[in-house]
């Protein structure tokens, strides 16, 4: 493996050439494109695109879904979808064994890919801080936990992510000697590479994970102390469900990305042999699996998302007919109760009532005719 490849390895998770060295290295490809890898990438791509698109549509389209937490989930879905869109570029590079799209798309692809990775991490960090405020400081944080604030924070997540990945945008290009889309660091190459690996690992994963862990540690302390003092109210139960969902999403994220960033750091000391293709393929595909797993988690962990998904997909519950029938019977019973409060009527009484009404009408008509005659002077 050449020095350039060692320096970038999979640290940025941006370049297909970083994940799959070109055959011009003089050795077998790191992750040869075969039927199995093609099927796995295709499944992950389809599930990821459809799932995250569904999340985006539901949050934007349904008013009840525009909560603060769901706006952060919307931003996470955007980041996941942008990351998933890199799979076709990765697949093309694998099939052709070179980058066919030129310098501009090389920079665009690497920037978007890296930025989406950072945006995902920062979205989860913001969501965790939001959960901390909602649970630990529900009253004081009410003025900050608003949709308008969430939208501003979402925009800041992308701005900060772009600033952080500027080195990728500046130094990425199609390397002539390898005909691969990669990062060409200025002198000294090795030092720049090490700095970038530490820089991305700390800002893009380990630092945010520390903040997230601290937030949930404080939440656990608060929930336990509150649980001892009083029973759970309906609002607190709802907050717990939302918090549980965010915790699981964060745990899945950590499990999927921890091997990737750990390998980056290990490669600074010990280079994993190039022939361990399965290791690198597993590390890369696991990061994509995280992006396509999130929509599935929302459907299982959030009743609102589940109902909205079913509504969009026109899926009805099997017991929907029974529920409607029971509702109809309850309505009929309720109507029957109201009717039973009125005195029973028979045909004779109905006839008498009709006669009385007719007599009253005749009297009114006669009175009107009499007044009319008086006005025109007739006797």
C-alpha cells in the first residue's frame, strides 16, 4: 500500500479509492466488486433512499409531525439520504476500477459524503441535548425548545459541517498516477494525514459521543430521582418514550460507526493488511446500514411515525373494520339512550298532535284573513 492510501485509508469515509484501492497498486483490489457486494449495496441503497424519503415526506407533510424532536429527525434523515446517495459512485468506481467523473464531481462527492457524516453526528448531539433540556429542565427550556429554534440549529449543523470538511473540498482531486478520487495532502504528507485523522475522529465521533453520553447520564439521574418522589404523569411518560427512541438511535449509530473510527486510529500505529478485504467491506457497509436503519427504528419506536407511515403507504390495521363496527354500535347505543329519555308515543297520540297542529294553523290563517279585510275596509 502506498503512502497516500495509508494516509487517508477510510478516515474521511469519503473516497471510494480510499475504501477500494485501484488495481494499479499492483495487488488485488481491497474490496473486489462481485455479486455479493453488489446485492448488499443495492439492498442498502434502496432501503435507505425509500426509508429516509418517507421520513422526510411525513415530517414535512403532516402538521402533527412538526415537533421539535421530529425536526431534528428530519435533518438526520436528510444527512442519511445524502450519505446513501454516495453508493452509486462507490459501485461505479468498484466496477471500473477508476474514477470516471472528473475533478469537479470528485470534490462534490467527497465534500457531500464527508459533510453528511458530520451532519449525522451533530444532529444526534443536538437531539441528545434537546432530550436533556426536555427532561431535566422542562420549564426553563420551554422558550428554547421551539420549531423555529430547531430550524435554526438544523441550518447551523450543516454550516458547521461544511466548515469542518473544507480541507476535503480543497485537497480532493483525481490523482493522475492512480486515476482515483482521493485527497492529496500538501507537504508534509504524513503529518497532514495524521492531523486530519485525529481531527475528524475527535470532532466527528468521539467528542460528540462524550457530550451525548453526558446528556443521558444526567437524564438517568434526573429520571431516577423524580421517579422516587412521585408517580409518572402522562407528559413524563411521553417524554420517556421519546427519550428512549433517541437513546436507541444513538446506540445504533455508535455501534455502526465505532469500528470505523477505531480502525482509523489503529491504522496510525498498525496498518491492517491489504488482503483483509472482508474487514474493510464490513466497516464501510456498516456505516451505510446505519443510515438505512434509522427509518425502520422510527417506525418501531414512535407510534406517530408508525401511524404516519401506514397512512402514506395506505396500510390499514386488520382490526380496523371491527373498530369501526364497535364505534358504530357505541354511537347507536348512545343515540338509543337519548331517544329513550323522550316519552313514548303511540299512533293515537301522534294523531291528536297532528289535529292540534292543524287547528292552530287554521286559527292563525283565519286571524290573518280577518286583519286583511279590516285593512281594506271589507266587513
